[in-house]
């Protein structure tokens, strides 16, 4: 009962958020809807006993990525629609009818792909095993430190690289401003 | 007396025929229409009074008269399905009929004075007749379906009467709000009816009681894969009907706005009868509420309503608004009564409240009519100008505040006493008891605040005061008020003055109310199973058995020891109520007569809360601005836009466009490929490939992505797993 | 109610929404939002397969790496966006169609 | 009874006599034409009342006293078969009544090519009667198709500003459905080995095709399911059921008042009548199989139609969407397949016919005065406002129609809706709970519309509107009486249909 309710709420949150990200015409709102959707995904993780994942999802996405996004939006001039000195739109429109038509086409094609790929999953797994819920943190820790140590290290190096890279790239350089 | 078509049906049919006749008469002969309406309701009163005497003098508790006739019959072949209508009269019905007809008669009489300047004088009576017939039909109903029919008819009358002054912009909003808000409850009520109909096979109370006794309501109910116990769902659905009609939190928002209607209709519909119909329904379905284990919920809804509405009433300046919120609050007490199992007292409060609230509204109407103003800060000192109105209102304020010897004390105190008893037995009810007593304090305060502001002190607006008409005694202006105000004495409802058995004037035998009305205990429900349908016709086919007349049971069916304890607690509660009532009155006195306590100080100290009160706890804002304006309407616009501009335009008309493309392609094929394509195909193809490749290498990342998807898609889609 | 089908369905819709956002928007930041949706969809799939198909925790690990990658991607991506904005005063995706300056 | 045998043919061909009469009259004698058409429809309505009087209410199924069966194209076993039972009789009465009232309402509203208009209207009446009487599948199809022609011209010539588009859309949409139905007819013809009864609707019914398979595209499909879907789409377009509803707002908004009334009052019912007469009895097993899907579609109709109606600012479009919503209730009742549900559905067909006809008439009257239909004009100002003060009689009749349409207890809509809910509740609890909210939204959009149009101070634009004339009141009274009378006392209609509906329910219950 509780799990069902949680699942329903999270699913609705996720889907509504995702759909609103598509629907919203305001970048700032889209970002907030994305946050809602990510919260929903965390809830969905929680429903299937992925406690560590849920926590990570919340911390990394809600605490990190979305904040970053919001900063980026604000640093690039908020959501106002103005023209820059080249006569280009500073903050371009969030797509129009034409782009949405194209997007719908692409979405249909990719939907077909996903459906095609997913159908065997259902055909081959008629009676699925449902693993019991158990705390995962310890086991994930063990796995990360043993089996997946290489990937773990590489990802840490990658994060470091990303950190430095981001800082270097976005560093303001005066000489460009003419 | 015999219960046949000719003796019972006139109660409903007299006002109904008055309505039908007046629809045609109202325009042409307004005065005749008014007379017909008023006489019709008086006729109903006579019939109802006969039934009441019969029940009061002859029958036992638990005796009921139930007669049915076929409304329509769908039986065909082996399918049997029949819908019956009928009348169900027991003690509660008899009392209720008497109250409704009596109050309605007095209000009709008063309206002949109050409305006679109005250009739609007769039309008002058309609606009033329809309303009273619907209300009486509801009271006489033997089943939930006909109850629902009359219930909605009353909703319609209420809609029309709130929108009576339809030129005003607010009237339209208020009437629509009232109809829609109660409709929310009604939808649930209809669901409850459907559940009962499915489980019981009919909707008559008798069959439902029997089914509850036989335990047919066990089992569960699946919606969206969630299993809910069926009795709880049914009870909750029916109770939602009560919440809508009786303006319980959180769908109480319509009642204050309903005051847009003329004052006599506010008195009849939005104070005395229609709003009480919700409570009446819950009392009728009490066994279901009990079977659904919903009583705690009900008690808390009632307590929140009683207290919350009382707090809002504290700062209202419009005299009708104060009365409106006090109505919500008092209805909350009745609902508390249901929730704490205080069946008898809850029903008694319904009756006493109907009397004193009708009187209060009529008095307010009298004030408004004489000074043409509703704002209390502009009144003051009217005591000298309107002595009779003042007297009536004073008695009513005593009654509603719960001063001993008045009816409000008798009934409300029993409810609160029972709440206290229950709280001592079951700690989860403490909230109910505390909110109930708190609400009582506030009630005493705001009612006397209203009284003092209106009638005492110096006139604050001399222009209004000087133009006020002097009041003279008149059969249709203030005699109805005085009659009603006499019946605010507790003595008419209980042989003792206080309802506690402390001071017995006529001996305990005269506790007619407690004797007549008994809670339908679960163990008694079985006897409804051995019941046969009697035809409602020209003759009475009942077995004329003489049942022993009901006797007053001092212990209310409890054992000696427990009853003693309960009595003790009741005494405690009574003392507490009296203290609370007097302290509320005293506080009002200090603030508004003696002026030794400055109300402004309180307003400033609790400024935040005051703002919340002024906005009625933001419910209107939430429902109208947030949910409807921001949620529902944009959603509808989106759907409509989807329907006409996307679905219709692209999908449906798109097929036509496809068709056009198809023949364009065919024509193109014919012209270009067959005609000229074959000739200079080579050069053109090279140019075409060139063009395509150049377009693809545009540097636009989204295009790359689409190409990626398409290629990947065509690859994967051709794979066979 | 909590079933593999439900999870795959949700992740499917998330994915499609992501694709829609990625292609329909002309705003680079919005496109990044779409990418986040797609990454979440795949991570959700991994977690769901862990629960409903084999039960070992490889899926969780994979989802974890996806989250890490997403974080890194958004950091670098947004850095580029801000830089691009400084250069061109625009974050229109079609303004980024030349690879020279 | 010798006379009874030709009664159905008499009713059926009476309007054709009217058409011939209209065609013979000179073009400029408009009053003669109108009077002739009126007399004709009055006689037709009187004949339907005779039919009602002679109808045996206890007999289930087709009434032998009225049956007609004459060979028409004997090479293909096509007969001229007519019959009437409890399901078609209410529709026949409704048709007779509404066409009579429509002639009255067109009396002053139609200004151009009066002769052609009345001829087409009477031709339409014959086709509608034909659909309700026909017992031969081919005959049914012929009437069903021929009906499109007068309808196309009536919308396309006498309609509003965007009439050609609406007419073409209506025509093509319905035609698409008819073609699917034709495929079904041909399939049935071959499935019965081209025997004598291959077009006899009565002989086909009873679930004879439940075991049959059909091979298509290398797959083996159930004959019954495949062709049920074909028939379903054919009829669903007419109802209209959700994905096929978009012709309706256009057609209703563009059509002249009388045609909107006919369209909403009678033509929509032909779709649901098709389910009751053809799709359900011939393929009861598939009907049962798809009942959940039908119920969900009905629910979508109810909610979606109501929500769309709420967003409309054109009052005629609002009522058009409300028809979508109300026909959703009929679909819900059909999907229940219980006695209560089916009775409720047929009753709702009748009641919706009266109440929605009333609404369209009233809006037509308003349009005659104001020449626009905006509740809120496109520039944001209000289109009406304060009509209650300006037009008191009009307002009262409008209120009656509105509350009947809303399903206020005591009005006709309530009983049918309650029966439908009772029927559907036994089968689909969740759908019932959701559909109940359709009632809520239904009240909301109507009251909101009413509030914006009728309450408040008088809009200066509406000053000078005249209240209803005697003629207008005259033709609204029968409908007022019908919605109130059948709300209080539904037995006349229910007694007519209950035997036949009970028979259908029993048939469906065996699968």
C-alpha cells in the first residue's frame, strides 16, 4: 500500500516533470520541472530498494547538477529574449511548431527502436525473479572497491578532469571581448 | 390516524401544487400567488402536526411507518428490476416535519412583509414553495434515491434564490459556487447510493439497515488496484454529501457567499432547513457510519468546522456574515454530535438550531429592512427603535450562546458532554472536546458582539439611525419573530430546564425528546429484516397493533454504575459550558459595552491570524484562484486546443493532406521521372547527391542527431532478434 | 503495480521526452536538460533490471556511473555554454554550426 | 390488422410525398411551401403516435403486426424489410417530434432557397425513419448513405461562414465509417453463403459467427472480432466516440439551427442505435470481449467532452462538446450490457434528444437576435451578460433545458444517467467513479456558461433584444413538457423499451 502510493506519486511526478520539460516554454521553469522529475526518479529508485542510488540521485542531481544549470541560465542572461550586438537572438526561443514536428518524428523513430529492443525482454522473461529489498550501500561499496575498482578510479580521474576542464573553459578571457 | 395518500401526500403536494400554479400565476396576479404559497405551507403544517401528535402520543420508539409505490419497473423476462418510491415515517421524521413546516410557515409569513417592495415578490414565493416541497419530500423519503432527487431539487432552489438578485455580479458567482461546491459532495453521495444499491439491492433505509445488520457491507472495494473496505467507502461517500450540503470543512466555502440571496430565504434555506438536511442524512445513515468506522473522522470534521467557523465569525462586520459563519459552526456541532455518537442530542440541536437560527436571520432581516444597511459598524443603539426585534434576538443569542434554560444549552451541552465522556474513555477524542468547548466560548462572544454592536451603545451613523423606521407590532413583520423566539426556551424540548435532570418542572415524563429519538443500535438493526412492503395507497393496510408507548429511560440503556459515571461527567460538562458561555458574554460586554478592553489591541496582537481570518483561511483563494483558475481552466484550454488545433488539424485533416501529397507524388512521378527524369537523370542525380551531402554537413548538431537516430533506427528495426 | 513493465514504461517516456527536448529546443541549456532526462531513463532501466531480472547489484553500479558521467558532462557542458555565450552572446544551437572560431 | 402492415411504410414514405409536393410548388410561394411541409410533418408525427398507440408494450423483439418483408433485389436476396421494436420506437417518436419542431423553427430563420431547404429536410426525415425501421442490412446501408446527401447540402448551403469545410468534413468522415460498415456487410453476405437471410438483420443476430475465422495477411483472425471492430468504427464515427469526434463541433457550429437540432437530437442516436440493433446482436461475443474498451472510450468521451466544453467561448461549440460528453454516457450504458445499463442508454438517447434539441433551439433563437455566439468575444469583452433581465421568458426556458441537460434530478437526464451508472457499476467500478466526475464537470461548464451569459448587469449590446415570440414559445413547449414529464414519470418510455432491451440483455448475458 505505502509502496504503491509512493510509486504512484513518484511515477506521476517523474512523468509530469518530464512532459512539462517538453511542454514548458520558459527555460527556468523547464529546469525546475526537470528537478521535479529527478526527484520522482529518486522516488522510483526508492520503490525498488535502491536506497543508495536514490540518495545519490538526490545529492548529485538536486544538489549539484540542477544548481549548476540554474547558474548557467542566469549567467547567460536569464530568460529574457533580447537581441545581441550581432542581431542574433540572445536567448533563443524554446523551439517552435516546426522543430517540435521534427522532434516528434525523431521521437517516434527512437520509440520504435526502444520498443523493438524491449519486446524480447518481456518475451524471454515470462516469470521474473523479484529480488527482495535489502540495504545496498555496503554491497555497493564492496563491489566498487573490488570488482569495479578500475572503473571507479577512471571515473574519479574523469571527474577531476571535468572539474578542471570546466573551470579552464569558462574562465573569462579579456582579449576576446572586442 | 391512517397513513394514506390523502393524509400524508398533501404535506409534499400542497407546496408543490402551489409552485405549479404560481409558475403561471406569479406574473399576472402576484398577491394571489403569495397567498396560495403561504396557505399551502400552512396546510402542510397542519398535516405534519397531526402526524407529530400521533407519534408523540401513540407510538413506541422504533416504530415506523413505511409505505411504497412503484416508480418504474424494468422487469422483463428473467430480469427483475424495480424502483420504488415511498414514505418512511418514524419519530425523527415526525419531529423534523413539524419543525420544517412550522419554520417555513413563519418565514413565509415574514416574507410577505419583507419582500413586498420587491419587483419579483411573487417569484420569490414560487421558489420558496418548490423549496419547501422538496425539503418535505426529502424528510418523508424512504430511500436514498428519492432523497437525492429532493436533495438536488433543493440545491436548484438554493441556486435560484442565491441568484435572485441576478443583476448583481456577485450573485451569479455565489450561486454557481454554491451549486458546484455542494455538487462535489453530491457526486460522492451518488456514489454512496450506487454502492448501497448494488449491495443491498434497493436504497430504502429499511433494507439498508437490515443489510448492515446482516453484515452485507463487509468486503472491499477496488479502485485503481487499491482495496478499501466497502462500508467505509459507502459511509464516507454518503458523509461527503453531508459535508457538501451542511457546509462542513473543507467544502464549507459556499455558505457565506449564499447570503447574497434575500434574507428570508437565507433564514429558511441556508440556516434552518436545507443545510440541516445534510445532518439529517447522516443521522438517517448513522448505522452505516458506525459500520464504516467513520465516527472519529466525522467528529474531527465537525470539530474543525465548529471551531474554525467560529473564529472567522469573530471579525465579521456584516451582520449576515456573522450569522452565516455561526450557522457553519453550529452545523459543526451537529456533526460532532454524530461523530461522538450523541444521536439524540445531535438531532435535538438540529431542531433547536433551526428555530433560533431562523429567528436570528429573520431578526437580522428586520434590522436590514428598517435601516437598509448590513454593516454592523454603522448600526448601534437600535434597541430603542426596534424593541421587538431586539427582544427576539436577545433570546436567540442566549439560546445560541448556551445560557441555561435556553434550547441551545440543552442540546449543545449534551453534545459537548458526550464528547467529554468519549474523550475520557478514548484519548483520541480530546481534540474534539477541546475544539468543541473552545468553539462554544467563541460562539458566546461573537453572538453577543453582534448583539451589542447592533442594539447597544450610541448610534454610530446618525444618518442611518435617523432614517430607520420605528417598529410597530404587525402580524407579518415581527410576530413570526416573537413566536420563534418563545420556542428558544429549553423547556419545550426537555422537561427539565437545563436538560440535565437537575430542575425538573413537569417531572421526567416530559422528556419527550429523549424518549422519542433513540440511536439505532447495531443490535436492533436485525428487526428491519422482517419487514414487508406496504402499498402507499388510498387505504391504510398496516396492522393496527397497539405498541406500548415508549418510556423515558434515565440511564439511556447503560448499566447503573456506568450511567452514574456518565451523569457525573455530563454535570461537569454542563458546569463548564455555563462558565464558558458566561465568560464569552462577559468578554463581549467588556469589549463592546464597558469598553474596558480594547478590541483593537487584540487585532494588532494577532495581526497575522487576523489576516488569515479576513481571508477566511484562504480557502476561496485556494479553490478558485489556485485550483480552478490555475489548474482546471488552463488544462481545459490545453485540451480544447489539442482537440481543435492539433488532433483535428494534423491527424484528421492530415489524412487529407497526405492524400494530396499522394497525388502530387504521383503527378511528380509522372512528369519528372517518366518524362524528363529518364532523359537527363545522370547529371541530375550527381547534382542531387551533391546537394544532399552538402545539406547533411551543415554543422547543426541536432540534424546530426536526427540522422543518427534514423540510421540507427533503420538498422535496428531491420534486425531480427 | 510495481513491475518491470511499469519501470520500463516510465523510462521509455522519459527517454522520449529527452529526445523531444534535445531535438525541439534551440537553446543549448535546454538541450542539456534533455540529455539529463535521457541519462536518467537509462539509469532507471539499469536499476529496474537489477530488481526484476537478475538481482545482483551490477545494475546499480552502472546507474551510479551514469550519474557520475552525467555530473561530469553537465559541468563541462555548462562551462562550454558559458564560454560560448561570452564569445557569441548567444546560446542558440544553430550559431554553433561552424567549427572554426 | 390489415392497416398496421402498411403503417410503417406510410410513416416512411410520407415525407417523400412532402418532398414531391414541395418540388411541384412555385418557388416564390414560400408560405405555401412552409405550410405544406408543416402539415406533412404533423401528419407524420400523428402517424408515429398511432404507431405508439398500436404498439404492444409487453412483446419483446420485433412486432409482428407491423413487419413488412417484400423482395427487392432477389438476385442478391435483398428485401424491403421493415419492423419496429421497443428500441426503435422511442427514436421514431423523437424523430417525428423533432422534425415537426424544426419546420417551425425554420419558419423565419431560413431566408434563402426555401424550396430546396424544405425538400431536403423532408428527404432527410425519410432517410432517418428508414434507418430506424430497416431490418434488411442492405436497406439500412442505403438509408444510412443517402442521408448524407441532404445533410451535406443542408450544412454546406445554409450553414455559417465556414460551411463548406464543415460539410465536406462531415461527409468524408461519415463516409469513411460507412465504407468499413460496407466491408462488414459484404463479409457477412459471404459468411452466410449468400443464403436468403444473408441481409436479414434479425436472422444474422444471435452470435452465429463466434467460431468463424478469417485469414488475412497470413494471420488467422477471429471473424467476429475483426468485423465487430469494422462495424464499431462505422457507428462510432456517428456517435461520435472519442478519437472520431472532431467532425461534430464543426458540423454543429456551421449548421443552421434546425439542422443542428436534427444532428444532435437524432443523427447521433443512429450510431448508438446501430450498436443496439446491429453490432451487439450480430457479434455478441465480440461485444462482450471489447466491453472494457468501449467503457473506457465512453469514459474518455464523458470527461474529455466535458473538459473541452468548459474551454469553449462559442456557446454552440460548447453545447456540441456537451453532446460528445452525453453520448459518452450512452456508450457507458451500452458497455455495461446489463438491463439497467442498456435501458439507461436507450432512455438517455431519448432524453438527450429532447434536452440537447432544446439547447440548440435556444441558441438558435439567441443567434437570430445577436448574430454572434460568443460567450466571451475574441477580443476579451463579454458577448452577452444580463440576458436574464432582458429576456425573462427565454431565460426560464433556457434554465429548463440547461438543467435537463445537466441531469438535475426531477429532469429527464437524471434517471437515464442514474440507470447507466447503476448498470456500469456492476461491471466497472473504477470507470463509474471516474465517470461520476463527468457529472460534476458537466454541471460546471453549463453553470459557468449560464453565469457569464445571463447574470450580471445588462450588456448595452443586448438592449433591444426582443423576448420570445408566440411561435417560438409554442414550439419550445413540447420539449419543456418532455424533459420535465419524463423526469418525474419515466414509465411511458421505459415500458415501451423494457421488453426488447431485456431480450437484448439476455442475449448478451449468454456470452
